[in-house]
C-alpha cells in the first residue's frame, strides 16, 4: 500500500540546465533572509531597491559581459572603458562646454568602437580574446591619464539633476534613472539572448564554434558584434557611473571587469561558454549588492570583506558548475 502510494506520488525534478539559476536565486534568498533576521530594517522594499541603485552600473557592464562569456570569450577592458567614458564625458562637458546631448551618444559610440576593433582583431587575426582585451584595458586606462591625472568634477546641471533625482516607486520608495537604464537594458538583453537569431548563435558559438560554422550560422559577424555589444554596454555603464559619481577620474571602476565576471559566473553562466542566462547575471549582481549591504549594516567589518566573500562564492560556483556538467554528461 505504502509502496503504491509512493510510486503514485509525483516527483519534482528540476532539469539540470536550470539548476545553476535555481541555486543562484536560492543563495540570494538565503542572504536576504539572513540579513532580515540579523538586522532591523534590512527587510524593506527600499533596501532591496538600493541593491539596484548602488549597482546599476555593474549590472549594465555584467549584461554585456554575459554575452561575451556565453560565446566562450572574455573581456578585460570593461573597467577601463567605464573610466574612459567618465573622463571623456567630464572633459567634454566641463572643459569644452559640449552639451550632454552630444557627449552621451559620442561616448556610447566610442565604447562600441573600441569593442568593434577588439572583436575584429579577435576574429580575423585569430588572437586570443584575453590578450586583445588586456591590451584594450591598458589602452583605455592610459588614455584616461592623458586626459587628466586629476579628478574632474562635473557641475553641469543635467548631470547633477540626474544624479540627485529620485523616481517615486511603490510604498513611498524611490529609484534612480540608472536603475531605469539597467532594467531597460536587461529586458532588451533577455529578448536578444532568447528570441533572436543573434542570441541563438551566441549560445551555439559557446557550445562549439566548429559546429556552429557547420550549421551555417554567421559566426564571424556574431563574434565581432558580441564584443561591440560589450563595448557599448561598458560605455553605457560609464554613463551610469558618471551620473552616480558626478565626476570623471582615471581610477574610477578599478577592477570592475572582475566584478562583472564574478556576477556572471555566480549567476550560473559557464566560463567555457554555451550555458547561462541574463536573468542569472542579474541575480549575481543582486548577491553582490546584498553582501555589500550586509557588511554596511554590520558596521564593524571592512568593505574588503565584500571581495573576500565574492571570491569564495565564485570558487563555490565554479565547483558547482563542474558538478552540474558531470551530472549532465551522458553515462
């Protein structure tokens, strides 16, 4: 009787491909729940929204990085392009009197152009993405210092207004324009990854570039577009960072490319490519924000503990990915 009942009872089995995302969401819920139990005032909508407010630029950069890693590549130039965007924006607005309506499209085109050049070198000269983007990182950071070795404060009314303006949200909470930019990009990235030929080709390249070529997919064009998209997202993150800091500085966003990579990997995307989601990346960014906020609420720990915990989570994520790969591998 009991055996029959057990056999009849439906079993819930999560597909292997969804396990990394489920683990990421579960980890975020665990951290947020722990913060809510430990600290009074942590469990509130505004605290949750602050995860987005304080990490919107990281989310934008990580979304571009997601497509790069999905294709089996890497982009180390992200942080430097963000810094270069802040420096060019500040210099053109403050020292040359250009309108933000001219400056913002210009820096976005600059970021996309840097990504385009790196993508062309990677694809047509067959140079490793690590080397090419490392060169891009040094180039962009060096250009920052050519503009100025000092911080350039932005006093233009548009940047000051965007930086300080709060958009009313539910239950007397608020968000910033950076959050709106990040969420719009997130929605566009989900559509691009899962409902377009470009997205399917990105996954195919990450799975097996040779197989993608044999299938007749536009691999060369797509690889160039991936790095162009990453450069554009880096520049857009730089625009958001400029709104956040209201300044340009050559040392801005130091190491942010590593934070973006960590958010993508913690979000369940394989470093070898072909597997992952933009949704997972967003939760990876939220986990980063949750850890930052937990340390801030605790009050006695150094902010460097964020890096330590993220490093440990990154290691655990890589180990779990190996386990998932073995589980998915046919016997």
